[in-house]
């Protein structure tokens, strides 16, 4: 991982509380893998000294572009969305262990809850055999990146809790249907932890990106630990999400 000062190329609202941030960060863009994250220092928040982790949405290694998708949920992200395009951010990355890229000809199913679809986009982009992408949200305002996934050639299927777009129900309903079509497909997922627990019950061999609170983001503080099954006297161990994750095999996780 590297620490750089990245120039902001654009910082724009996608819809509702969701924004896309594009930066020039060639040192990170050229090395980033699907499912990895960056740790961003929010400027002018002296009383908030900790960095914020953001999943890497997209990269262009040729130009050095690094893109993030985020939602304004607290003081840090509310400040982040006001930073102009002529500003810069101090960024550490790429961090963590990402998803496994499907081998040639392997069918994959990507499951995303809300803006978890940002963490799976690069995986869909790099897969030679375009996957089925399942995106779920509370309502249609929470469904992002439809045009972007469709432009990749993905089979995009949508669900909303309130029925305002796509299937009226849970995204895991769509996962069961997709697995009935392709029972041997590789499954990768990112979203709220309750959704990931449900994905793990349906597809135990899935790779899941756990959303854990982080402090240092570089393995020093042990604030982001995840309980995993292990061959130990107690049958479990703790793993640092920022180092061994955020992507884990669903069979590893002690739910």
C-alpha cells in the first residue's frame, strides 16, 4: 500500500445521498484489485483524526483514475461531498484482500446491497465471462450504477424492499433463482451484514466483503476484527478485516 496526495478530478452527486469521487492516483489505480479499499483522510476535521475506508469502485490504470462511490451518512462524508474538484485528498491504498477474479468461462453471480454495488463493479469489469449482477435496496433511490453494469454486458437483476423497482422483495430471492439456473456459479457479495449472513446460508462457498468499522486501516489497532472459524482449541480466532479481509469466504465467518 502507498500513501499519496491524490488530486480530485470530480466529486459529483449520483442520486439522493450518493456521490461519486474520481481522483488521479496512478500509484493505487495500477495495483488495485476488485474488493480492495482505500483509507481517506478527510481535510479540515481536526477533531476527527481517523481516516475513512472506502471500497474501490473503478480504476483506469492507463490514466491513473481511481473512483469511489459513497453515501453521506455522517460528518465525514458530509464534508467529503463539499470538497471541490480542484482539491486533493491524502489516500492510503490499495488496502486489504479482495475478491477472486473468475477464471475464463466461469459463471459468476454478484450480489450487492445498496452501494455495495461499488465494491463488486471492478470484479464484473475484469471478469472475461460477464456475470449475473443482483442489486437490492430499500427503494429505487438506493439502486445505483445500473447503466454502468449494463454497459459491461452484465445480466442485471434488481430488487427493492418496497417494490418501487424490479422484484418486490429481497435480493436473496434473486440469488436463489440465479443459483437454480447456474448451480455451480461462483458467488461474490457486498452489502449490509444481515444480507451477507443470508447470502452465506444460501451459498456457503461465496466470497463476502464484510463492512467492519475501522480505525487505522493498516493492521495496527485491531479495531476491525472478525470472528472466524479455525482449527484452535476454542474452534475460532479473530482476523483483522483490513489485512485478511475485507473479503472472506463465507464458510470462514463465525456468524
